[in-house]
């Protein structure tokens, strides 16, 4: 159901803030992954700990996926005018 009284300026501002927040969060979460991989190969860590470091790096990169899913749902909420409707109460 589309809302009738939607503040387009506020909606645009909320969208840009949500995107900026998702980008910053993704970068901060994924940034340790290349560092971990670099350290693994620089110090030639093999065996169990080498595999452990690779798995940790993959988990760091994988944590970006939930952020993108949340961004998608957040943009749908903003587009639907749910915050505009809630601000009336």
C-alpha cells in the first residue's frame, strides 16, 4: 500500500544515509580479510593455522552478505513510506 503523504526529500536523504552506512560497514567488516590473507602468505603459515586464517578471512568477506540483505530491506521500508507514516504518530 503506497502512502499518500510521503516526504520525498526526507526519503531521498534516508536512502543515501542507508547506502553510505552499508558501504562503510561493509568496508570495515571486509577490511581485515586481505590483511589476514597477506599475513598468512607473508609469514608462510601452513597446516591447521593456515587453513584457520583462510576460513577467518572468508567469514569476514561473507559478513558483507547480511549487510546487503539488510540494506535491501531498509530501502524497501524507505520506499514504502513506513517511516513517514510512523512519524505521524
